């Protein structure tokens, strides 16, 4: 973790990433997880536009530095939820993923998730 994020990413979130497969019986997406990442978050956020051009106001905005390939459709819970192999009912769907370059600080990129 970079020096900049070490002081700000004091919380954790738990992620379940879509594998691209579907359950043969329910046809629901299959998820890999749980994965816990260091983060900071805000409930709500500014209006965003997803990859389909639909505007939405995020329920949660989560900033992190984890290089894991997180994408729209993955699920997230604020806090640690290691007891759940599949996303619990309280998990929110990630609608948009963004990031920004931190190389001018000599650090890895930072990322943001919008639910």
C-alpha cells in the first residue's frame, strides 16, 4: 500500500467477483470470493453514468488501491464478510469502476467503485 493510501484507506470492504459462469440450475452468476480490500467509502455520491449511458446516484462510493480486476456486475459489502462464500443479500452491485494515475507521487493507481 502506498504512503498516501496508508493513512486514508482505514476501512475494509468485501468483494465477490463474477467468474463469467452461471449456476446450471438457477442460471444466476457464479462468484469468486470473498475478497477483502482496504478502502475508504462514502454513502451516496455525485451522479454517475454507467457503461450503458444510464445515469444513477451511487448508494456507496468506495475508494481503494487494490489492483484486482473489479468490474461492473461484481458485488460488494462495506466491512468484512468472510463467512459468506456467495454474496449476501446485503451486497450491492457495482455499477461503475474508475481510477486515476498516481505515478506523479511515485505510487500505484487508485481506483473508485460506485454501487
